[in-house]
């Protein structure tokens, strides 16, 4: 099976199963796919998805958890969900394909795009780096620094 056919299969899964489930949680403004599989660099890799929400915040992890549990054929316990400050991620496997889903509120996405257009580095990366450096956050190593 060609990589474009496989990508079409994943796209159909997203359109028919995944997106309708997430749309029940709030107002999705934009969903886009990225990564090496999407760009055709490889035929086997995880599929990265960015969901941008037209709300002040993304849906809480507690609301996303039942979806992740339902979709993940590996049935991880607990489901893989990260909800920490402005980092909102989950991971699941459908039909042998791993999906990595990230979430942003529209305002954060617009800020990130504006930073790119302005040629500045201010975006969620700095806030995230700062939050990981908070007192009591020992034992974490962050590779790569925006500054």
C-alpha cells in the first residue's frame, strides 16, 4: 500500500471517527496534520495532529479521557493524557496507527502565528520553559532552549 493511500485511510478515520467525537467537546476552529508521515518522509511513523479550539481554553483532560480510552486499541490504563499549564496532549492507537494529538486555544495559536510573522520568539515555548523551571519541579530535563 502506498504512503498516500495509507494517509488517505488515516484521514478517513479522522473525518469519520475522531473529529466528530472531539467536536462534541467544543468548537474546533482548525485541525491540521503534521510530521514526517504527512510530509512523505517515511511510510511508518506516528501521526501528529494539532487541534485549535475557538474557546478560551481547550477541553479539560477529564473530558478528553473517555475519548482517548475509547479510541486507544492498546487500552492503556490510565489513558495517555497530559494536561499541564498550556500543554495539552494525548496519544492513542487506532488500527495500528499511533496518533499524537495536541490542543491549543485559538488565541494561543494566533499568538504563535503572529510571532512567526513578526520574527519574534515570544510564544508558548517561553511560558512552558518558565513553568518547567518552577520551584519544586526537580527531576525534569528540558533539551533545547528558546534563548
